[in-house]
C-alpha cells in the first residue's frame, strides 16, 4: 500500500454519508460544537490534577473533585431529560454551556490567584455535573433532527470525539508547562463559550412546549420511565451494562494504572492510554461503512473483544501487547457506541427521546463509582491481575447474555422517525 493510500481511504470513509446529505449546515455546526467540547473535556483532568497537586492536594483531593461532578451528573441527568423535552434541547444545551463558562472561569481565577480551597472546587464540580446532566439528553435528541443519515452522523461524531479526547490531554500537558493549570482551565472555559455560540446557530425543526402546555414535570418523568421500561431491548442492555461497570469498566482505570506505571513507567501508561483512544476512533471509522441489518447483534459480536485491554494487563504481557489490547478494546467500544446510539435515536419517538436517553445514560453510569470504589479493596484481597482477568471474562458472559435476549438480537435497523 502506498504512503498516501491510507489517508486517502480514510478520507473517502469520512466523506461517506455525504450522499445522504450528512453534512448539512446544522449538522456541521453541531458536529463542530461536539468536537470543541470533547477537546476541552480531554484537557480538564490533566489541568485539574496538576493544579490540585501543585496546591498540596493529592489523589484523594482529585478523586473528591471528580466524584462531585460524577455524582451530580448521574443524579440530575434524568431531570435534564424532562427539561430537554419540555424547553427544547438546543436552548437547554446553550444554557448549560454558558453556566460552565462561568464556573470554569471561576476555577481558573481561583488557581491563578492561588486561592484553592478543596470544598470550593468540589462545589463547582457539582454545579458542572448538574449542567452536564442538563446538556447530555440533547446530544441524542438533536442528531436525528440535524441529519438525515443518523448512522453516519453518529459514526463521524464518535470518531471525531475519540480523536479530540486523544489530543486533549497532550495539549493540556503542553499548556500546563507553558501557562500553568490556570491557563488551561481558562482555555477549557473558552471551549464552552465556543460550543454555546455554535449550538446557538443551529436551527432545529419543531418547537419547544409552551409553558402550561401538556402534563407537569412529574408526569413527564413518569412517561419517560414508561417508555424506557416498555423497550425490552433497551433496559436489557442497560442491566447487563451495569454488570460490566462493576466488573470491568469501573476497576479498569485504577487497576491498569497501578499495574502498568510501577512496572513500565508513566510514559508507557500514557502510550497505552493513547492507543485506547486511537482504537475508539478506528471503530468509529469502521462503523461509517458497516451498516448491519441488526445493529445491536453486530455490536454484541464486536463486544466480545471489549475485555482485551483488561485481560492483557491481567496476563502481565509486555507493553506492545498492552497497546494492542487497548486498541482492540477501543475499536470495539467505538463500533458498539455507534450501533447503540443509532438504535436509541431511530427507535425512539422524538418527543420522549431526551428522557429515554437520560434514563439509559443514568443506568449505564450508575454503577461506575461502585466499580471504582470496590477496585482497591478487591485488589487487596485477590490481587489486581485476577480482578482484571475476571473483568475481561465478564465481557464474554455479558455478550452471550445479550445474544440470548431476542429483542436485542433481532432489533432491526430503521430509518429515523419524523
């Protein structure tokens, strides 16, 4: 294969979807907003960790700051789904971004002036979590309204987000060394400002519900739950995903770091982590071309490889093999993500899509903190490597279980609903 063949092939795959009018004005604006947001999100952990460590807060402080965000996000995202369906997704997303411009700008000022108090950072993290919970439901409900090719839209978004998350930490590391953590946090606030402007320019068909029109908030919340519960294929996946969160995804980051860094160094861990992001981008590229008749069935077959990273670390393999395992896991999750998101967005009526998406996001992530919290004690009792091997094996059992659920296995691909 010639030197220019691969970039040209990637370019052709990236432009695939154009025949279905993928790159409309509104989708291009939404796509740009997502890429900018993910670039900022990739920068945040590096900047926040470096800043807290510089002001005397160790791993415990970093964990508390991140936990305050995660807990409030999971706790509020269901209510965010109701607000998104009632007020309009774009309006709520713009408001959430503007809130985060203020909060992240405040954090940047605190670090710049040296007035860093942990409870204040945690409080701001909690506000950011609520804002993210208000923002997230719109991510699903906007895609079918700005693109006629929902599958292609999810594929290019997934690929670009993975590349942005791959680039974000590297950019943050460079900027921390040049400008300090405060400068990176200010840049992160700027990404929210850019995102708000781009989303504000998006024109969505349909109108938000007017005040006093239709049932109240509690009735909307209940309706969203009924719609979620009525879809066996959806809640079946979420229940089994919770098993993976406890057994593999939760323990994976702390335990792989604890195994790779002492044995191979921090640089090796960074390299392996980068291949995980690169693999995710590759999975998105593959999903642009592969449009199976039964998306979740195809995604489940791919899911059998999701434990490759955990199992390679658990087996004590050398760094090149760890990088390969991470790339396989990332590619699988990139492919699965497109199949899942497309199924949710095309199988759900638009008026309740925000609420249903919020339920599936909350269910998917609810057990992540449990897995993270149990990782340390479980590793002390049984050892880190056996836990990682067990987590990798759990993906095989979950994959088999998904294939046994007929509504999951036989869910057909459909065109987006009006």
